[in-house]
């Protein structure tokens, strides 16, 4: 009997150690808003939609302590359309993020799977006062669509932070038979965060070729393009009474600035993505009382091709925190297109249909 009690106590102790070494968290975000869009070829649209300020999601993340400062990490995150309850990407259960890796306090973190690019992280986390959401999102004019947001088959290394500096590197395999460079993408990032200053310099390189040796449907042929390249500097500085934001980017080559709105004729005439452009953002967030925040930004797309299809965007918004996890918001943005440009005012999840939009909604995290 005494031996049995000792055995049970030992197993309980080992179980507690195992539980202390492993940690799994279920988390999520629910966002819904009434959206009113104006100025598109199809006319005015008013709808209830999800993921306006931030994309709605359900996620699982965890760590396991392997000892010696080394941990195993993972994330599985699915996008949800809260207005209908369906997946925001049919057929992809964990379309937002899905990766596994190892993390060391001294050597950094390496992860493998579907992951955010350095380009998108710099825009969403540092440069855009709207955090890539609401009607004023930088997605409307900056090169943030498709593989520029998340890359499949990606290996990402993130260094530890040293005196405020850190670095990131990503390589996404194209996985096309007979051509290892076709479809591949890589990115580099250098970050500095210390005190009131947060800044990042990033580079993204994407090969949009398709392999000549890949068996495809008769209507699809292999293609060859020049490389799409992006260089972006993003920064914000907290003056306490307000936070100032700045971004400047250069986009060159095929698919370097894919359109967030893939509709060929959003205003009734054809419009193609620029292959040589600069992007500018100047913005601010201003705290109002203990719970409110005003967001504002000006964006400019400078098309340097012969079409000169420039665009300017003005956005303003207000968010009010009802608690640490729940907030309400209102936002408005307007785009002025030039020389046949067809950029539209969308939000975090949708590309929009016109040149003006208003959002009124709420967000809850858990």
C-alpha cells in the first residue's frame, strides 16, 4: 500500500512537471460591421460584413519547454466570416497561419509552414495607423495582396533582440517540378524598437514564373516574367499626446504591386496593376480620454509607368474601447483615382467596390 501511494505521488509530480513544460492556448477575434460603399460601377452597396477592422479568426498556439532555453512552438489559425459563419477561404482550414518550429532565447526562432511575410508585418505592425484594417487600410494602395501577405511553404528565421535591433529572413519554396526558382519568394527585414521609436526596413523578392515542366490543363501555359521586388521603410514614433506614422515603398517588376481588388473593371473600365510605382503614407493616432483613439492617414500611389495611374487616399476613424477585449469603431475613407486608375476602398478582409466607404462596427477578442 505504501509503495502504491509513493508511485501515485511520483506519477502526479511528473504529470505536473509535464503540464508546466507544455502550454496550449485557444484564442480568437470576432469582428463585424455595417459597411456602406459608394462610387463603384455596380452602384452603392450597403452590407453587414465581417473582418473589417481585423479579420475574424479562431486559433490554437502552443509551446513546449525542451530544456536548455529551447522550446517547440506551433500556430494553427483559421479565418472565419462571422456574417455567414463560413470559412473565409473555402477548402483551407487554417488559411491564416499554420506553422511549427523551434525557439531559443539565445539563437532565435525558426518556423516552417504558412506564415506572414516581412513586408506585410512591417505595414500592419509598424507603418499603418489603421493596422491594415478599417476603410483607411493601407492595403487599398500598398502592395499587400495574395502571397505578399502570407507565403506558403515558408521557412522563417527571427533573431533575438539585441540593443533594440532584430532581424528576420524568409524563404518560400515554389515547389514547381523542374524549376526550383519558379514561384519562390524570399524576404529580409531589419527592425529597431526602443523607447518611443519603432522602425523597420524590409525587402521582398517574388518570382511569378510557372514551370515549363509542370503538367497543367490545356488552357494554362507556363509563363516567364521579370522578378517582382519591394523595398519598404516603415516607422512610428510615440510623442505621448499622439503617435506619428510614416511609410515609403518602392515596387518594381511583374506582380510587385498586385491589386487588392482583383475585379478587372471596378469603375467600368479595364485597369492593370502597376509594375513600377512608389507608395507613401503619413498618418497619426491620437488618444482621446482613457478609452478612445482617433486614426488618420494620407496615402499616395505614384505610378511611374507611362500610364501615370496615380491615386490618393484620405482616411479617418475612431475606436472606443468598452473593455480590454471589446471595442466599437467608425471609419471613413475616400480614394481619388487619376488617369483611369481603379483602386477601391476596402477593409481588412474585403477589397471594396467603390472609391468611398464608411464602416460602423465592433470587435471582441478572447
